[in-house]
C-alpha cells in the first residue's frame, strides 16, 4: 500500500508517510531532521511538530518584542503634541511681543510683520517636520506591532495544532 505525503512543518519538504504510521506516531524530516507527529483525520494525513519547545521559545521572543514595541509606542504617544504646543506658545509669544513693542517703541510695522512671518514660518516648518517624523515613527511602530502579533498568532496556532495530537 502506498504511503501518503505531507509537508515538513519546518522546511516544507514532502515527507512520505507509510500507511503503517498511525495517528500520533513520530516521523523525522530527512531534509532538516525536524521531528513530527502524524495527524490522521479520516483519509487525510498531516504533520505537526513533535517538539513545541522551540516554538514556545519563539513565541516568548515575539511577546517580549511586542511588549517592547508597545512601550515605545506609548512613549511616542505621550510625548506627541508637546513640541507642537511649545511651538504654538512660541508663536503666540512672538506675536504678543511684536504687538507690545509696536505700542511701546513704534518700530515700522513692515519689519514687525516680516519678522513674525519668518519666525512663525520657521517654527511652523519645524513643528511640521517633527510632527511628521513622530507620526511616521508611530505608524511604523504600529505596523511592526501588527506584524509581530501576526507572527505570534501563527506560532500559537502551530503550538495548538501540535498539542492536540
Ligand atoms: Zn524539514
């Protein structure tokens, strides 16, 4: 009787599973040496990892990485807007100062306007730059967290499958 074929959970090489191998029997991948357990459901046959130790270790690493990224994201969120507020206050101060000076000393209005335009322009440009940089960092972190979560879910799924046999 011909054996069935299933793919190695590690390297995806096809492994021949003789029909004498029952559900729960161990089979080793000839290519990478990974040990598997045979899973038989009706006519179908699948292979799951025999040793989930390394998977659990990988999962722990993902979880640690996820925690690190989330802490970084919280930090980025917490400091977000502080710089923008500072810039706003700076601009308000500059405007107030110009108005105050004009009332006091009467410096030509044109120069006042130019100074305010240049100063607030530079400040707004800076604010914009930092705002975008921070937002970019935040979306990059969110993206990384999603990726790690997806990886962790895939590993958890493998562990669950392997533990059922
Ligand atoms: Zn293999």
